[in-house]
């Protein structure tokens, strides 16, 4: 699909939303400078009432003074020349408080400056980089959700029960952006809490209830990730009657969406599109659309489907957001054309691995050498849970046989398994029933296995972003992790990109690796020999 057609489709039906841009309109009318931080929050109701009482008192005082002392009025000042004295006096009442107004304006300006400074300090402290105008300040704490945004305390209570004491950097910034009604594309390391960053504003802003009106749609590239996001969302929403649904195969094929009560829908693009086309799923009232792992979603094959989903979400006030740990230039410029007045947030360095992961590259020479190296590393120390990535389902099955032969409690997950079998494999690793999970790319994105100690790239990843996402299954939520990547003679020419990722996260690599020539193609996928020691030895 052409970029232009996608962007035109994404803009289709968009009209200027006065309510949403009231702040901008007001600023243009005033013609004042544009502050970087959001304007200070409105004063609490009580204070405001007291203030207006004081103002009324002041007005009365001035009125009396004006009535009793017309000499206060400078002749010729009023533009309503020839008007009655009383009118002039009234004008004087309007004109005189200018001093107060000036001090009030000065106070507000100073407050805004302080706010900008506070926001800048927070951003520096948490390595948050933004671009876009008038970006709201990052959150200082979860409590601020209540004081600054009126968040229902049940939600903050749920976070605290889940052990979330303070927001992660991406949560600090992305949440305040989305809550202020701005669109956003966000890039932050793997395992840094992006899921809550997009779920929390949704749970705060949408109202549960009403049949047939989906209010939020979250798109994920894989079923496993969609299922995980649904589970997370239900945890955060506990105690409120939100209807949160995962679009399963059955639902997308037979669901009666018209009579269904569903507030939040989580899906892969294909299933959602099927439901839109074949099951009359109405997304015209969607208020939030999230594209999680957005760079993957925009990859070839998905673009047209995404386009169709975006078109179906036709509410002009919709707030769209894109989240990922990697944001290639191409996707970023595409995102720029489709988002409206979006803020870009980057935590740390763009397209880099989590600094919590100790990364190693191991030369194995040949395919055979990989199996030897794997057995050796298991013999030295098997620190489960371990996740092993291979490049195809055939190779996943082959390696599984080898590990089963070694009596290693391994499981395997790939596209040939049923949904249930795949879920079981993931659950077994989570529950500690299996020590090793052999997976294809399907588990590389977004899956949150808190305790994964080590990721082994048995097959060299096909790109730097695939590498970042794969190894990002360890070293999550502040824990440390380890990543080992095997490479053979055939992989050598493709080492440069991966070596650069290691360098930018502070890991040492031999200098020849980064000095390798740059390759035109960013993707690397070689035909590999079978993983088959067993047949050799028999
Ligand atoms: N504020 C927080 N405090 C403590 N733990 C948190 C916080 N936010 C998220 N987490 C936990 O951190 C882990 C990683 O979060 P999440 O899966 O959202 O990461 P992510 O940034 O989406 O990663 P990926 O890029 O791999 O998709 C999860 O186990 C989550 O429960």
C-alpha cells in the first residue's frame, strides 16, 4: 500500500475538533507565547469559589469608589466618548483592575515558567526526550493522577496492589500526553512498562457500559501478545465494570458485535479486520486507538489491514498512539504523516537494547558448533527460565528433539500449534514447569516473562530490531538479564548492525565487528543446515 494512500485514509473524515483544541484556539486568540509545559491545573473548586467571592467584594468596593469619586476617571480615556457619566464610571470599573490583572498574568507566567523548569528537570532525570509543542509535564508520581487528572482512586489502588510504586519513565510522559488529549508515538526500551502507559489513560477516560459501542481498540501483532494485553488490562481495571474482550478466532468469525457489550477490544489486525468486514463490527465511536509494537504492525502485509482498521475508527476526536521499543526512520516518517499534532517521546536512546541485559556474541563456526556450544553452556550453568530463538518452526521442532534427548525440560512454541497448545507452552514457562522454551519470532515481541534469566539467539536474528525485541524478553521491569547470540561464518557479514546495538548499550565487542562494511539490506535470513546430531550419531 502506498504511503500517501495510507495517510489519506487515516485522515479521512477528520474534521477540526474545537473542543479538543480549545487550548490552542485560546492561545492563538491571545497571541501570547506558547509555553512548553501544560498550563497549571485549575484551582480546586473551594479555592475558586473563595476567589470569586473576593473578586465580587473587590468589584463592589471599586464600584462604590467609582460612583462616589468620578474624578478617578481620566477624561478622554473611554473610547465611548459622549456616554453618560455612569457608563464612564462603569468603564472605569472595568479598566481599573488592570493592575490586578497584570499581577495575575505575571503570577501565571511565573507559575508556567516554574512548571516548564520542573518538567525539564524530570525529563532530564528520567532520560525522556520529547518533540512537539506544548508538551504536558511528566508525572511525578501515580498520586498525581488523582490530584492533577482526577483519577478514580480504585485505579491507583490497583496499581499499588500490583506493586507498582512509581511510574516508569515512559509512563510518566506518555500518560500525561494521552490524558491531555494529544496523540503520541512513543519509543522506550523493552520491559519498561509501555503497556500500562497506553492502558491507564484509556481506563481513566472511557466510561464503562453502553451496548454495541467499542470505546478503545488495541492492536497487537501476535495473538499471544493480544491475550497478554487483555489479561493485563483486566488486572488494572479490577473493581470496575469494564467489558474487555480479546478478539479470538471464534469471536472474529461468529461474534454478534451489535448486541455485545464491549468497552475495550484487543486484537491482532487480521482478526479485527475480519470482524469489521464480515461481522459488522462498528468502530465509529472508538475514542482511543493504540498500535502496540507499531513498527511490526506497519511492516509489509499488515499495512492495508491497519489502514482499514484506522478508517473504521472514524470518530473525529479519536486519540491514536503508537508504541514500540524500536522506531525505524521509515516508520517514524510514516507515523508523522498520519498522526495529528502528535508528540514524539523517546526514552533513552532510540532503537537500543535495555541496559539491564548483559549481551554476548559467541562464534560457533558452523551449525554443528551451535549445538555443541548450547550443550556446553547448559552443562556449565542452566539458569532457567531460558528462551531460545530459532528462525523457523522446522528448526524449533528439531532443536526440541535434541533437548528432549538431553533430558532438558523443554517446551516449544510455533505457528503449527493450536492456540491452546501455544498458550500452554507459555503458561508452562511462566509456572516453571518447563525450563527452556524454544520459540520462533512469534514470541519475540511484547511477551512479558518476568523471570527469564537468559535469551539465547540460537539462530542469528534477521535485523537489529528483531535482536532488540528478542533479547528484551529478559531484563524486564528493572531485573537484570543475559543474552547470548551464536553466529556462524555465514552470519559474519551481518554482524555489524547487532554489534552496534551492543556498543550503544555499553557492551564490549571486538573492533573488527563494527568496522565491517555496511550492507544494503537490513534483513538477514540464511538457509541453514538441519539441527540433527541425533541422526549423525545413530
Ligand atoms: N510502574 C511499574 N512498576 C513496577 N512494575 C511495572 C511498572 N510498569 C510495568 N511494570 C511491569 O514491567 C513489566 C514490563 O512491562 P511491559 O510488558 O508493559 O513492558 P513493555 O515496555 O511493553 O515491553 P516490550 O517492549 O517488550 O513490549 C511487566 O511485568 C509489568 O507488570
